[in-house]
């Protein structure tokens, strides 16, 4: 449905007590921190023309804020498609948040979503207006993800992410029933120069090695947790973190993830979607609106002097 100015796109910023200080008391000071790319005079104009409101009402730029109020910033002419914005906090310490990201919510800016992304939602809906992603999940993948609360924490932990994250566990719902109950799979993964889908990753073989862009070694442990009529639930433990690693390897083994538009059905639904939206019939074939891959567990060690912390979702 097209955007109209009768219902402008609205960015809501709750005012938390932790946000208020001697340096941040007024509406103008509050929005200046959150819209640092805008010029000071432009933000004042936004307030004066009622593009920025406090609890739904116009106020002066020097109006003092109170905890519990809501600052709304209107974006005239902007529109974004609906996504699931119901992320939630799983764990936190002084520097890091662990949150649940819903499927189909992008983690960061895309051509379709500028403001309804995980990192922008966290910045708006928590005191951590300068939060940064420590790692990523595909848009269609749901599950646990770590976020640095500010730039200093991001700079610190990005350098030692391998020490921070000790274990990553995913669950995948796949087509078919593997003959094995558990297996480890090692291979080189790479994009191919001749691929019809530019982002697709392949298990690199010895033949036609010149076609592979940059093969990188990968390793995953797979374990069958349960079987349904024609699907299986598989636990996947990553030992490396390559692009599309789980999706590529399971498809290569003959068990593509349900709903995967690239690695199931020879990628035809991904290619079709480039030309036009997929139909209800297409999604019936795919069996899901998104690929059924969930980051269910992280084991982290944010303090070398303390035991590791196991973060886990109540699963599927």
C-alpha cells in the first residue's frame, strides 16, 4: 500500500532515565544525539514545523524531557514494507546485548528497509542509541545475535569476537530424512563466476577450479533431532563462519532447508522473485515464507576470569 502524508512514517524514541543527563535535557539535545547527520539548524526547523513531537504534541526545542515520554520523528514521503519488528532482549551486561531477531527482519539497512531494521530498532527502543552489530544473521534467519551497546564496546569486542563467541548452534528444518544420525562435513566454499545467482555459494570441487572466486575452508557438525513425514529437524554446530555455510552444505548433502529460495528447487524461486513477487502457490511449494534456519544457542565468554555463559532460545 503506498505511503500517504495522512499516515506519515513515524520513528518513536522512548525517553529513558538513562538517556537524560546534564548534557542531554532538552528535546533538541536528545534528537541531536540520535540524528547526528542532520545539521543543527535543520533539527530546529523539524521541531518548529512539528515534524518532531513529544507525546504527540508540538513543543519548543528547549523543552526539558522527562523519563517515560516519547519523542516522535515524522518522515514525510517515506514508506517501508511491513516486517516483524518484535525483537526482544535475551541477556545483557554492561557492554553487550544478546537479542532475538525475528525472521525477515533485516539486521541493517537495505534498499527496502532504512529504519525498520534490527539495529535501528534497538537504537530507537533502548537507551543505547549508538549500538552496533557485533555479527550478522541473514534477513530470513531468525535467532540470537550479539550487539555492542556503544562504539567503544564495538571497537573492543570486534577485535576479539572469536574469543567472545565460543560456540554457535543453529536448528534447520530440511527436506528429507538423512541416512545418518550425526555427521561432520568439511569442504571449501566459494561463489562461482558463472553462477546465475551472484550471491550463491558452492561447495568447491577440484574440477573447474578457475570458476571459484575465493574458496575458504568450512566445517559443520550436523545431528538429526527429529523426523516428520517428509522433513527433519537438524542441529548444526558451526566451527567456521562462512557465508551461507549451513544452507550450502545441507543442500549439497541432499537436504535443502525448507523455504530456501536459493539452495532449494535449483534457485528458481530466487530468480523468479527478481522479476515479480512470489505467489501463494510458490510459497506452498516452498512450504514457508522464509528459510527455516534459527540461531538457537550462543556460548559466550565476555569475562576471561568467569565461566562461559550459555544463551539459548526455547526452540521451535
